[in-house]
């Protein structure tokens, strides 16, 4: 019996590690694009980006947000050991909030190569808040595994 519980815990740990690893990989890819668009917003030079640059940012944000959603779905479907059930639900919900923030940020990038700055800022704040929650629940889970 304990062996089955250990296997469940190990499988759950592997799922969590894979989601975290993939998330970090996506963030590393997105960060330079995020920095570029954030600087353009701050400097009021979004219109000065080339059409190709803007298109790359918008399409990459959309594609990677879809990847984040796949990870959120994987996380939501993960089956934790019973003692982690509550933290698992909170973690999955926080990760979905993060994905929703990414979707909102992508949505703030308009087709006419302008940015809805209020929506962009709100999405950034939502992502930051969700990231803080994700970190908190990951710490709780790792201390209980």
C-alpha cells in the first residue's frame, strides 16, 4: 500500500517539476519580447516597432499562452497524494489565473499595432499576483512531499 502511495507522490512530483520546468523555459523565451514591448510602451514608441517585430511579439505571446494553457490543463488534471489535495487545487487555480493574465496581455496587443496600456498593465499585475500565489503553493507542496 505504501508503495502505491509513494508511486502516486513520485508521479505527482514529476508532473509538478515538468510544469515548472516548461513554464521557466517559456518565460525565458518570452522575456526579451516582453522587455521590448514594455520598453516601447514606456517610451511611447510602440508605433516605431517594425510590423515584423510587433507581429512576432503578438504571435509568440499567443502561441506561448496556448502552451501555458496546456500546462494549466495538465496541472489541473494532476492527481496529488491526499494530503496535498487542497494545495493542489489552489496551485492549479493560481496557475490558471497566471494563464488568464497572459491571455489578457496578449489581448492588449491590438491589430493596428497599438497597445491597450491599461489592459497591458492590469494583465502584468494579474500575472505578478498569480506568480506569487504559485510560488507560495509550490513551497507548501514541496514541504509536504
